[in-house]
């Protein structure tokens, strides 16, 4: 398992669960100083910065790119797969292609949107499946997977739990789509975190490593030891990415995350 930390460049998400909000060179330097393997990027759009610039930062600071978020499509441009769907899919494709050039998968989180009141659950599921199929195929062209993230009930009315999302991927034969286990959302929705990870193990491809209160692991009431044990058992070798509030300050949140990860992963 590898460590990653979030960098956000989206002003509308200044209060969001991201550790570093400084300009990219500074944020990469902070991530490297804290000892992370990689960064996860939350950018306004795919034209915000060139692929070459990210490659240079990545090489300079010896940080790979764990993933790229697509949530700015929602928070900045008001798009989702259930609202202005064509523009939303286009935005996601651009982020998939951008990330693909950096060997990084894109994430569908907030951009999955909500099922409208006049749409049945069955129709919404089919629409979501069609879009995930397209995104999985698009990502395949770059040789990366596409990441689908179940969110808590206040953020989506599609899938809130890993097992339901895993069953959905199987039912629709969605290839090249993996699940994101965000421990913050899971704390709200799952009965048992390690059991949920084991049950969906075949599909888990990325982890948002957050404590129960969305602070750095160790600053809330989640016990990460059995969570890491379950991830080890399912053979997870991806990123534990700190998508957390920068509290009490970004450097402390980053340092605390690395203390947690290093204490649990040192045997690897
Ligand atoms: C939103 O709560 C979240 O967890 C993000 O990863 C989705 O964009
Ligand atoms: Mn998340």
C-alpha cells in the first residue's frame, strides 16, 4: 500500500476535505516534505495546468499522481450525470484523458449527482451503469481504471455502501471500473468497516484515508488497524489517500496521516 495526500486548486472547494490548497509547486513541496508517495489532484478543469508541468513537479518531488478528482465539474460548473449530463460526461472524459497521461485514474464522486424525484431507481441505475461503462472504456484507452465512489446518503441517493456498489458493478458487468472506499463515508453508512472491505474486496481500487470526523487518521474514533488488515487480506496495493480536512493545519494533518500509515504499513 502507498500513501497519497490531496491537493486542491478549486476556490469553490476551499472549505472541502483537501489538505493542501497552496499553488501547485508549493503544495508538491509540502507533500514531499511530509514523506508521501503520491498526490491526488483536485483541479478546476483539465486545462488548468499542462500535463508537462505536472510531470515536471512529479519528477522534481518524486511524487506520483495517485488519482485526479472530477468534483470541480459539480462545484464549479454545476454539472452532474443527472443534470446537464452531456456536458458532465465531456468534463469527466477530459479529466480521464488528463489523468491518463499521468498514469492516474479519474474519480467519479460528487459528479455522479442525485437521482431526480421523477426518475425510478431502476432507470437511474441503468443511466449510471451506462455512464460508468463509457468512462471505464475511455480510461482503458490510457491503460488506467476508472474509480467509482459510493458516498454517504447526504451526498448521493445512488449507492451509499460498498457491497451494494460491488453488486451493481457485477450485475452490469462493468469492466475497468473500481470502487473507492472512503473511510469517512463508510463510517456513516457501513455496519463494520473491515467486513465491508472484505465483502467488496474484489472491486476496491482506491482508499480515501480519513478518520470518522474526516480529520487525519488518529484524530477521530476509527480504529485503522483492522481496516488495514482487511485491505491487506484483499490484496490491496493501491493508495491510502488523505482526503481530509486540513485540521488543525495542513502540515499537522499531513504529518498525522503519515504517522498512521507508517505505523501500520511498515511491515510491507
Ligand atoms: C465527497 O464527499 C468525496 O468524498 C469526494 O471524494 C467526492 O468527490
Ligand atoms: Mn472521497
